[in-house]
């Protein structure tokens, strides 16, 4: 369903801003989106770090030392004759290559848990993106709505200006009292005040949109004010899509998996831990003082360690018990969110469905009010109708136009929210490489 509202709305400079361009700008510049993407990248980096901990480590070292000392030595076989060496030099050179590998089941499960947490971070980033798109869409069409209200108030002001002219002419020719002329002037000023206030509303609506797009508050755009709404959404399809694509629901499901893995990780600490180590060493010593003038060592060292915690003061049991309770709570969170999601979709769908019905009524009422206003204006010109009848027709027209615009916006707002809840909101993702 497409409703064409008057032409284009201009807010200052002639720079067009389509809805698609607004979404693109928001996703590229919005800080919440950038933070969400960075959090997903950090979570992925944590997985890489966790994987590296399961790999063997290999360290190479080379230690060289040199000493020059004045030495005096007394030997057991000749204690009365000390040996004095001035500036005795000692050189050592040590090469070593050390390998280590440790394996424990709790580390393996911890890596799986990090994987689920990375999925959660990615989904939360997508939640942020969808919420940003929904906020931009709502702000964009709110700006369209406020401009259309401005157009309606402008039309009402023109009618009031015409009424003032007619009342002035009738008063000058003695066909109306000064009271009628003054009443027309008062109503004109009231309509002018409403238009001035609407200008302020439009400016603030523009600032709200610019804030979401992360651009200057006073940036001016030309907005296309055609609102396209869908009138064939079905509650069954929305619920099915939500269970498959609602990112917050998927986050809760992943968090339940995380809680389960947390229990397994703690239970795995009851299993043995195996560590393997090996080393290659090459040591060389050369000394001018002492029993050894030179010493050369070259060889490997191998070892294995198996450790098994037998008792930890029941602390591990208590931690496992707490993790199981947390897993139960996470299940409750998931069930609670499912009910909330269903309720949110049902409530929003009720608003959507009711707004569709109201729009049909508003369209019919709009046509009647326009015709009635035109007739009232002609009758007022001819002096057949008084100013009260004309003002009543004018107010009815204003209310009918506002009702039509409001109904259309309510449909669009509900449609945006339904798309967000069902995980089907449209966006062009500028971070495909991340996801």
C-alpha cells in the first residue's frame, strides 16, 4: 500500500536524503553500531587466544656469561701452597630448547564456552544494528509526519487568512459585525501560533534524526515524503520468523548453552590433567680456575606429569551446584523472553491491525471533510453561513487530515517494530566481513 502525500518536503538546503541513504549513513557512523562490532571482534579474538592455550609451547634461550676475577685457591692435597691466579677468566655458553604441552578437559570445554560467548557478542552486535535501523526508520518517518502536519496547518492558515479577508470585506460593506471580523482575526492568530510551534517540532525532529546519523544537528536535507506501508502482515508468519530470526531470542538460547558448558567445565576439573615437557640443552664451560678447565654438556630431557585433584574442601562441589542453579535461571530467562516476545508481537500487531482499520475510516472522513470545508467556504463567501459554521468545518478538516496522517504513521511505526521483533528488519550491513 502506498499513500502519496504532497510532493517533497524541503528543510533548507537542497540535499536529498532517501530512507535507504539514511540507513546507510546510520550504520556507517552510529557509535553504538561501531561499539557492538568491536565487541564482537574482541570476543572472536578471545577464541583465538583460547585455542592458542591448547597448543604446545616452544621456548628457545641462549645464555652467555663472562667473568674475570682474581682467584686464590687452596687444594686438599697441598694445603700449604695456595694457588693464586690474577684475572682468571670464566666463560659459559648455554643453549636450550624447551617444549611444553598440557591437556585438561576443562580447558577444552572452556574453549567451547568462549565460542558460544563469541556467538552471543555477534548476535548482540546484530541486535544493536537492528535497533539502530528501527530507531532511524522511526525518526525518519516521524520527520515526514511532522512535515505533513506542517502542510496541514499551512492549509488551515490559508483558509483562516481567506476568512479574514472575507470578514473584513463584509464588515466594510456592513454585512457583518466587527465582532465577526475580530473573531476571524483571533482564529487566524491561533492557527499562525500552531504553525510556528510546528516549525519548532520539525527542527527538533530533524535534530533527533541527525543525532542517530551522527551528523551536525543543523544539517539540512530534502526528505522524500512518500510513506509505503504493508497491509498483508500475518501474525502466524511474524511469530514463525521471530523464533528463527529474533536476535535477542537467539542470544538467550546461546546464553543457556553457555550456562550448560559452565557446568561441564567445572565438572571437568575432577578429571586428571596431563602435562608433557621436553628440553634440549647444550652447555659449555671454560674456566682458568677450578678443577674443571672445560665442561661440555649436550642432550635432551623428557618428562610427563599427571595431576589429579582429590580434595578441595568441597569448594568445587559448591561451584558446580551454583553453576547448575545458574543454568536453571538461564532457562527461566529464555522462557520468560519467549512469552515477552510473543506478547510484544501480539500487542504491536493489534496496533497495526487497528491502525489499518482507522486509516480506512480516516481516508473516508478526509474526503468528506474536504468537501464539507469547500462548501462551507463558498457559503461563507455568499453570506449564507456564519463564521461559527465555517470554523467548525475548518476544524473538522484539520482533524481529518491529521487523523489520516497519524493513522498512516502508526501503521508504519507498528510495521517497523514488527519487522524488528521478527528479525526481518531491512538493513544493508556494512560489516559483512565481521559476521
